[in-house]
């Protein structure tokens, strides 16, 4: 086999612009693989967005870019179908006949060495009626675990969340059985996905995201002493974190740091946030990371690795986060980040960063050291290459 692999990269959304963690992980991976000479064909639903910019940027790193006209299914019809079929709602919402049809034709028309499926939701769009090259699934998180966490913190929807967790767990097991190899971002996620069979039996590999140890931050500061940066979004864990922040945390921060200002970045203004605090995320995420800013990550529902924390480290911005938000990073409170579990602890951590300038630098240095040791892009890309080659070795299981 030549050193250049032909990779059919299947996503659940366009990889560019990298305005959220999932897109950023895909984009960084594609850039690294392309730089090493691999030929990538990228396929994903366009989600009814204007995809000209996405195609232009992806085309610089991919030999083929195909953003298929499709949008996520509406929740109510998907829920009805879930009741009738027993499938998870989130899988039904990501099921796109147009994407499946395109992929069925693509694997006949072209020859690929390996299929890279980004997220378990992408597996529903892989054609079952055609023989496929070996499939490598990268699970950015464990969806069944996220639903279990929802059930614990939100009694009003606990019954639905528990049912969705059971269905998603069964779907994840079925999806893994169709892959040659599954990639988890953390050992904890790998253990959950491996289940009773274990990671080795399920051919699960732990490969962290690629990320450089140092990036520039924006020159212009944000208003506030200090300026607090919060990343919002429609994804369920981010929506919950934003709501919880303004309900239980922000008031405590203002009590100890009355000159603080919060800047909420997201695709649309989140419910409960002061209108003046919201800013749309730009294509270049450097706009989130400013001099003297602090990134807060108040996630209560989390799996995988928070890409925004990695970017904060690289850009020299300290992080205050919940244990759930940093669970996959294997870091230490006071070394790479400050831990906070409730409003008073967030407020105390932010006041410490205002009063202890050496602490800010210590957290930045610790984060960058971790990036260099565990997330080096060249090392990660080399490991991913080896995983692809392992999958295409004769005798490996194929879907």
C-alpha cells in the first residue's frame, strides 16, 4: 500500500467554519492529514446552511468536498418515529436519505482505503446495501452517557433521558460492531464504549485531539474587570450550562467582582443572557480569546474533551471549569485550570485570578505543557495514520 491513503471522511455537519468543538476537531484533523499527503473526500449534510465558504476552505485540504442538501430532523416528528421504531431520537434526526444515497454511489464510483465516520450519528448514513472499505469511527463523546447525566440533573425529563440513554447505548454497541476500529478521545469514554467486552475486544483506540501548544490571542481586550467569556450553543450540554450560569453563578461572581462583565459567544442569543452580553462567534475563533480574559466552562453534562479549553490554553487564557468539563483532560486543579462546582466556587476562583497575577500565568504555562505532552498535532496525526493502516490490514473486520 502507498503511503498516501484515500480517506472517505463522513461527518454530521460541515467541518468549516470551526465555530464549535466538533467542527474544530474535524477541521484540525483534516488539515493534519492533508499536510501528510493523504487524499480526503469529505461528505456531510449541509444542514441548510450557505456552504460556499465551507466548500472553498475544505477544498484546499480535500480532493473532494460534497455537502449534501439536508437538514436535521424536527424534534416532534423524530420523537414520533422513535416511539414507533425504538431508535434513539438523536439518531433519527441525523438520518439523511440523500447522504446515504450519495455514499452508496460514491463507494461504487471511487476506490477508498478507509471510511472515517465522525461521531456515532454518522454511522446511520453509511449504506448497508453496499460493501464498504474498513470503517474507523471516531466518537467525540459517548452519547448514552450524556443522556444519563441529563437524567440525573433534570427530573422533569428524566424518564425520557433514561429511555434515550438505553436506546443510544444499544445503538452505540451496534455501531461499534460495524467498525474495524473505534477511536475514543479519553480512556474513560473508551471504557464506557467497550462495556463488558472491554476496549481490546471492541478494538477501541484512545487518540486525543490534535492541538498546537501555542497560538496568538486577539490584541484588543474585552470590557470588564475581569472579562468573562462563556461559549453558548444549541447543543444540549451547552444550553444547560448557559442557563445554569445565569441562574446560579453570574450573581455570585458580581457579588465578589462587581466590575466583571460576561461576554457570551454563540450562534444565537441564549435564553436568560443579558442582550448586551451576546456576540455571534466569528469564523476565526481568536475573537473569543483576549488579553486578561477568563474562560468559564460551567458544564454539568459532558463527555469527550472540550476543544475550547485546549484553545484557551494555547492562546494564553486561564480556565475556570466544572469537574465534568475537564474530566477527560487528566489535569490538576491549580495547575492547568481552577475547578468550581457552584456559584460561590466560580466567584472565588475568578477573584483569585484577579488578585493573583502569578496564578494566571501558572495556569497558562501548565495548560501549554499539557498540550505539548499529550496533544501534539504531529504525534496525534501519526497515531491516527497507524490506526487507519491497522484497520485496512487483511483480516481486519469490515462493515
